[in-house]
C-alpha cells in the first residue's frame, strides 16, 4: 500500500487505518497486542484512538484504549517511529458525566488538559493527528439528520479551540489537527479562521462512511476536495451490519453470536445501526455482493477502499483473523456494473444508518 498525504500536513499514512475502539471492551490487552503486532507486520502505519474509548462508552472503560496502546508501545521499542498515531479529545460530554463532569462545552483549557492526558496514557511525546471528536455546535450527527438552530450548544468558539490547538502544535505535542463528525459549515469555518489568523489548518475529517451511510457525498465531499482536507472513513462495515452476520438471525435472534457487537450491547442497537431499515438495507447489499461472487464484507470494504472521497478507511476488529480478512480485501476492484447497481440501490433506500 502506498502512503497518502493527509491534507496539507506532513503526515503520510496508509489507506487503511487500524481503529482501536474495541480495545478494553470487546478486546482484552493480550489480544489487542496481537492485533497491533499483526497490523504493523502487514504494513499498516496508521492507528486511531480517542480519550473516550473503549466503545460503547462507559465510566469503567474511559481511557482504557489509550492505556492499552501505551502499554504496547512501551513493550515494542522502535514501533513508535513506524507509526502515525491519531487520537481525539471528546466533544461536549453531556450524557457522559465521567468526561469533564458532563460539561456541555469543550473549552481551550479542556483541549490542553485532554491532550496531556492522552500523551501520558499513550506513553508518547507527540500525537501525530489530534482531532476534535465531535463539535460543540448542535449539528446533525450520531443518527440525527436535521440541524436544529434553536437547540443551543454553541459553547466555545471555533477560534478559541484553534488557539488551544495552536498551543499544542507550538509546544511540539501535536503535529497536525483534525475534526470528526463535522459538517461542511464546520470544516469551512475551521479552515477560514486558520487562514485568517495564522492558526493550524485542519488536515482531516473523520466521519462515518459506508454503503449504509453515504451522506458524505451530499456536500461534504465537495468541501473536502476544494479545501484539500482528507476524509478518514469510520464504520465502513456499519458496526458489523455489512458483514452479513445478522442477515439470517437479526440483531438478537437465535443463532446470532453473543459476542457480536450489536447483539452484546443494547446501547449500540439504540443507535443508527440498530434501525430496522438499516438491517433491511444491509441484507440487500449482502445479496448484491453474493450475486457478484463477493462476500458482504468484501463488497463493503472494497467500496470504501476505492472511493475517491476516502483518504484512509478505519477498520475495527476483535481478532487477528478479522484483521487479516479486512486487509486481504485491499486491491479488490468493483466492476462498473456492480457500482451502478450499488447506486441504484442507494437511490431506493438512501442512507438508513446516517
């Protein structure tokens, strides 16, 4: 895999990124070490984590993922130099009182303190890509599809957040900055203010993107292209819906693995992934994959791996075998006939896991 430059930064990453939010919840430390070792062995140089992880978020597993990665780095001399490490500061915690006391804001002070915490847990001196996990502004995200201008949630300004991020860059604690779960307006504002005031320019936006959620293509992709900001696509398998493992059993029916994420965690089923229409759509894509001699997983990942909009696709796994299966899809191309069938299906069912 050739590396790709992220935005206008000096970061060059593989087009596949190891997402780690399962570490500390579904994945114990020993298994996480095996996954990290195998990922590095197979040439993946990009790891993404967050202070909020593991997922689903709980007070008991808050910060657990970063600690596991830090322990692994501490036992693997030389691994750090081969990796681009990304982490995130949680946005307004609101319903998560274990994060900054449930604060409805993300201040500059919060960003500075959160970064120091992540550096300590990861046992590194600098975070290569530091991202704001979700905006302070009230935006359509995590299953919401409408912007509500009267719902408040303005909090600290983008300018104030950029000034804090600048302090981190100047202190040598962060190399580049990024956003997550952002809108076209948000990206434009971050870039505009950075250019106007000489502040750090965002290199990336990490948003959900999959066959079940192509909302990036409804305007954000134009923004990213013109502003030279790279898309990091998360949940390309839609929390497992696009692997086909729920097709016959549903999310909780007899025969479903009790360790499958949407079976094991009721909180996940209450999100966009648990919608009946999302499961119904996933079954349609699974059938389409099989009609063309592919597994559902191969179709879903090859779709993301080959889209011009995507700089790097985040894959989250719970075993080395799953990691290998996802990496082995790299190089798979989808024929034009199949791409047209995908677009026709999307026209009919749109984005049920948006």
